[in-house]
C-alpha cells in the first residue's frame, strides 16, 4: 500500500518542545515508521520551513519526508499558515497526479483542507486526524485563541467530506459528534509510545548525590494552556521538592523567550524559583532518562487533545498526576497508573502530588501497572496496525464501489 501522510506544519524531522513542535510531530514520525514496518511505502508531505532543507529526506526504511514549497522557507507560526494552503494543495495535486497514493491521511485541519482539495480531484480516499479542534481551543482560550477565523468552518467541512475520521480518544469522539460528524465514519485509534526508547530500564538524568530532593518532572511546550504555572503554584506547598521542566527554546535562547520569562515570574511570586529548573528544549533521546529520574511526572494542561507525555512517563514506569482532560481520561487509570485531578486546580494538584510523593510503595505499584498497560495497548506497532486496518477498509470499499455496474 502506498500511503501519503500530510502534516503541513508538524514535520516528523522537527525537534519536539518548540513553539509548534509537540505530540503531532512524534505521532506522524512514529506512525510512518510503524506503517513502513508493515510493508507500506510512506511519504510524509510537510511544508519546507528552511531553505537549506533538501527536497526529500529518508526518515526510515520505506519512509520519505517530502518538503513542499508553500510560503517563505522559514519557520512561521502555524496559525499564520492558512493563506499558503492553496499553494500547498496545488503541490500535493501535482505530486499525486504523477505518483498516485492508495490512501491519504491528513494530520491537523489545514492538512485536511489541502488533502481534500487535492485528493478529491483525483478520487483519492482521505482520512483525517485533527489532533486538536478549533471549537475546543476557542472554548478554553477565548480571546487568546489565535486560530484563523476560517478554522471552525473548515473543520466542519472536513467532517462532511473526509472518507473517515480517526479520533485519538473517546473525548474527541464526543467533540466531533457535537460538531455534526457522522459517528459511523469515526474510528478511535490512540497515539502510541516507542516502548524500546521509553522503558523502565536505562539511565536516569542526574540528581543530587547527597540528600536528593523529591523530583517532579514536566515535559511540555511552555504555552500557558499547558498548566505549568499551576504546577509551579502547587510546588509552593511541597517543601523540599524540585521541579524540572523540559521544553521551550534551546537552552542558549531561554532568556529571550516570553514563556520562560513568564514562568520565572510565576516561580518568583510563589517563592520557589530556587526549586524550579527550566531546562529548555531537551533532545528526544534524552527525555526517557529525565522521566526515569522523576518520582512523579506532572501533566497539567487546561485542555489536551491527547497528551502523549502521560503515556511516555507510564512506559518508563513513573506514575503520573494528570488533569482529567482529553486523552488523559483514557490513558491514565485513576488510582491504578496515576492520579487524575481537575484542570486549573493547583490545590487538588498539590494534594495529589503530595500523596504520591509520600508513598513510595504506591508509586512503584502504579509505575509497574502503567508500564504493563502501555505495552499492552499503546505500542506503535499496535497503533500502526489499527490505523492500517482503517486504510484497508476504505481501499476495499472504494474498489467495491468502482466495480459495481452503474
């Protein structure tokens, strides 16, 4: 099967933790690798954001990343990319006219618009994964939402036109149905975890050799909605505990970053600046060691389409305190693999963290349960196989409809 993955702004080659680089980048990269291991030929189409990038890069055996010229070849915030999507769609149409894929899988709403614009002209089946929904973002961010005004209308149009929608969690199914989606055209396939990289065994990031502090780790982009400020506030009633935050700009650019400055102010206001380590961007290969060094991993976004870090922490055998939003509701079993708390609730967050930090035996039990559950349900091989089954059902349905006499 020839598969085209379309990820307009989230390149599988990008470093995770930057302004617009997060779970979607990981998802697209690992899904592509997983599909290729099943024998598929995969091309990931993404926007060229640097003039020096080659036209194509081999990500893995059977996976090519194809850079499309659409707008200036430099980083552009994703909320400013929609004006370039017509060009992006034209380039997709040109490529697919010459080398036709069997299935197109679009990631994010702009990718969906471009994929349908190009793919419908060629009769290609198109699958959509949103990764985030404009209506949900607007509900939680209000006037701070910087999404283009067209976003919500485009998302509704995609729901009408896409052959199948893959939701990553049950909460997203509810949101899609609220937007008018046909439930029969929604499949649920979660994000996954590289359980070779993220496992309980392996090195740990350094901690103080003598009298080490209890450690909470956050791995996240630094934008306000990720709730890191709430974790810092919770830290103020956890004496002697340190917080390590990985994410944001490279370490040598931290001082000039607005989110870093904001979080430093929050830490100073709560009197915990000396116990908060904002490390900046951490190489993905080093993230498992950082997670393993934690007593607890905190994932406290105000809303979250999925939340892959909670899974990665559990895969490393570390219990999670997470807000009960989005994919966390599916992936964190409250009281079994971690604890769930309401979003934007520092008191409940600090209570849950304190409870776990005081109970090493419970932490160990939750860590073991989390690792077992991730390996059973969330390995990328499992996720890729489930996604491939969605593709196969569409290709078979398409071939049957073509063969029926009219």
